[in-house]
């Protein structure tokens, strides 16, 4: 499987930037993300057990969209979200495949950090962030997880001094 994602160091950098600018981070999760990706090539599968068409047992099915477990699914999903984000004015950061930036005005920017099907959003304008979240919800079935509190094994706490990250240490026995 292959999906372009932001590195953990990049996630930490985005959190540090939001903390420095005294901004909140919002987390959204795309439901069934890999089922959103259209395929660029023809893919055929055997009829699944329990759904075999009587009299057509020898026939196969042509997929129109990706399925979980299909090796093309992560790339198809990434292409789908990338196309959508470009259509609403975001540009992919050239050295980090999972970071998108949109300049709303000379004083307002939005950042998206993409990790497979999770999006972290921060920016300097709450109206722009809400508009973006609505656009995303209209395009994809999503869950708004609210202000970032837990992500990739990191816990986040918002204080007057900024955003603090805590990584739980796991002890292997």
C-alpha cells in the first residue's frame, strides 16, 4: 500500500506554527476514504462469496472505484483529495506531500496537514476555516473531531502559553 502522508516531524512543525500564531488546530476524519478514489486503470475482481450471480458464476466484476485492500486504493484516494483541494484554491507544499496551503488574503492563510484520511486544519481566519470544513463535508462524508486533542499517539493540550504535545512512551515486554 502507498499513501502520501505528512511526516510526524511535519505534524509537529504545523502544531508549533499554530501554537506560535495562537491558532487552534481542527481535526477531521474522512469516512471510508479509500472508497472515494476513482481508478485510472481497469481492475477486475472475482465475484465475492455470497454475491455470486446464478448462471454467471464464471464472470468477473469490473471496479469503478477503489476498494479497501486494493493496492491502488491509497493512491486513488490521494489523487481524489489532491484534486479537490486544488479545486478550492490550495497548493501542495513542494517538499512535503501531505501539506496544503491556501492564501486567503495578505493577512490570512489556511494550512491542511493530510495523514491518509485525517486532516489537520489551522489558519488565521475562523470564517475561512468553517467555510473549508463545510466544503469538505459537501464533497466527502466526514467526521468533525473538533479541536485537535489526540493524533498519531500524541496528546495535545491548549494553554495560555501555547499548545503542548505529549507522546506516550510504550514499554515492550
